[in-house]
């Protein structure tokens, strides 16, 4: 059971997460936040130290929602190789999901925070590193159970997969065309079959 303060914090994050994702850190004003929540600045600062803390909490909410969806999708198989295919399968339909959010939170906040907010950028870098490490673990597991070739470099593949997907997300959102993501997913699948599959 959440306390009243915890309920208020959760309410604020849920209301402002889409705003920060769409407008970015600098363009989201405290007036935007008070309007979205119906709370005064005093009430907001009673739950968060400053705007930066709200932005980080909002980013974390968007990312946790996304990572839960990816993890749930990967539960469709217990095979490390198939779990890699399930990553690309998830991103084939990511255009609709990210469009509803106002774009991909990693891409939006990563680019936005690069020159404006170090702590927010550090949070994005942490998520990217963690995600790539999870892909590395999948590849290493696949090598151990002999589903993936022993000469595959897990770190290099993880960076390639993640960079290819993020590039396709940028293009699909910018050009409003999901085929960039579908093509990227198909290309990665071919590489998995050709270069990784044992």
C-alpha cells in the first residue's frame, strides 16, 4: 500500500513522463508540469528536489515501461538464440508504441540531454550500457549451450544490434515510416542466422 506522498509522486511522474519525452528537458517548463498535474510548484517541490529530479523520474518510468514490454516479449522462448530473434520481433512493431509515447525515450532524452543535462545523460548512458550488457549475456549463454558459434564477439554484436535498432528508430520516427524498423529487424535476423547461429 502506497503512502499518500508515494501516491502523489507516482501521479506526478505518470502525468509528466509523456511531456518530458515529447518536449525534452529544456523545453518542459514548471508551468507545463503544474498544468499537467494540477499541483502547485510548492506541492511539486515537496515531492521532488527540482525539475531535474522530476525529469529523471519521468525518464525512468518511460524506460521501465519499455523494458518490461521487451522482457515480457522475450518470455515467449527459453532459448537464448530465440530470445535474440524476439528482440528484433519486438522492434518490428515499435513504431506504433513509440509514436504513442511521442518518440523513443532513449533517443529523445539521449539527444536532448547531451548538451543540456549531465545527470539525465548519465541516466540514458546507464540504460544503454545495461541493455547492451543484457544482449552480451544472451550471446554468451547461447555460446555456452552451443546455439551460437564460439567465435562470436558478444560485445561487438550487442553494440551493432543496439546501434542498428536505434538508428532505425530515428529514421522511422523522422520519416514517419515504420519500414526502416522492419528492414533493420530483417537485416539483424539474417546476421543472427548467418553469423551467430551454430
